[in-house]
C-alpha cells in the first residue's frame, strides 16, 4: 500500500519535473498527462495551462521578433542606400571642389576674393606672379595693400558702388607690387551673394597689362612716325615737282 501510494505521488511529480526540464531546454510543446481532481492533478493542469500561455507568449514574441528583424532589415537597406547616396554626393562634391580648386590655382589670370570689409580672403598663384606677394602673407590684408596712394580713393568708390548696385564692373587702374613697383592692371569685378541675395564680398579677376599697354603705345608712336614719314614724303615729292618746273623754266 505504501509503495502504491508512493508511486501515485511520485509519478505525476516526475512528469512535472520532466516537463519543466523540457521547457528549460526550449520545448514548449511538452505537457503533463497526469491531471485530475486531486492537488497533484490540479498542479499538472495548472502546469499545462502555464505551458500553453508560455507557448502563446513565445509565439507572439517570435512574431514581434520577426517584425523587428524585418523592420531592422528594411531600415538597414535604407541606411545602406542613404550611405551610398551620401558617398556618391561626397565624391561628386570632392570632384567639383577639386575642379574648382584647379581652375582657381591654374588660371592664367589672377583671382582674388574680398570680404565685405574689402580684405583679401583668397589669392591664387597668378596673383603671386603679378604682385609678388605669397598667399600666406597677403591673406587677411586690406585691398589697399596693392593700391598706390593716388588710386585709393577711386578704388574705394568702385568697391562701394559695386556693393550697392550688385553689378559687374570692369576698370583699369595702377597697382603696386611687393617691391614697390607700379603696374597697370585690368580688373573684372563682380559681387558675391549668399542664398538670401545679400552681398558677402567681391570676386575680382586681374590681369597685368603694363607691358601690353607699353607695346601698344610704342606701336602707336611708330604708326605716328610712319604717318609723319608718309606726309613728309608727299610734301617732298610735291616740292620736288615744283623745283623741277622752276629749274626747267
């Protein structure tokens, strides 16, 4: 009788323990077959209900996990696409910046950028050749550094007029190099504006025309001399005709 009673008690408990171990191992399909009206049977029934709820909850968790994985996957793809587009944009920007820098540095014409205070903030290599100021020593200096005293009033008025009107202005004036030599330059000036169309500075292209103007003046002198020579030749020819007539008479 003792053995029989012991078996009746231990068998359901062993099944509970076996099912509990299965749940620990991840098997939520396990169930306890020993159910009844007694306390142990009721415990088995409660255990089966608990297992069913765990399975249902785990199923919801798996569905939510799959949803999160799908969401993460879509977001990852979107981020990868955004990163790819950003890299492409950065590469295009780098190439564009490199092209602009090459144009700026390799331009045969001097390029200067001034801020609103008429200070030099950019200076290319052609400007170094024209004015003999290295970029490092001229950046931040006022524009009047390269303008002779007699030209400063005219240049200041030109800058003020350009900033007021917003129109491109072309002018010619004398400038001064680092060693104090005066040169004659052609300037092409245009205002720089921001996205709100507010003036933020001025872009100027400059060309040293000192030698060109000197050659033109020399050619003009030669043409004048040639014209004078032709005129003198004509006068001499006419005078010679008169002399021939007089001598003949």
